């Protein structure tokens, strides 16, 4: 099983990747996802995919996600996607 980090998970490419992952659950595991500020869709994705790591640039949304999902590691603020890549080392594909 390939472990994935999906950057820009709420954008069009990210949503397409997630659709492919859902159709091939036996092949992929989503370890982390990131978004800029589409918190509503990001929260839906967290509920569905249950990633261990989430990154979002908007700090207020980051704190909200951290409260909602206390067992998820949440990185927020400027360059959060870059920090996600740096912090998560057990990944096959980004």
C-alpha cells in the first residue's frame, strides 16, 4: 500500500486524486492532506480520510481543526504545506 501526502487536497487536482484513492482503497493510504483556506471541504476530507497529518495556511482554521480533531497533527500558518513535507517522513508519494 502506497502512503500519500496530498497537497492542495481541496483544489481540483487534489479532489481528483482523492476520488482515485477512494476507488482504490486497497492501494493507497492518505497520511496527510493540505489546503490553503477551504476549511469546509478540508473538514469533510478529514472526516472521510482520517489522515494523521493536516496542514492549512489559515491559522484560525488551523486552530479550529486542531480542536475538532485532537488526535490529528495539525500544522498551520505560512508555509504549512512545506512544513508538512518536512515533518512527515514515512511517505511514498507527494
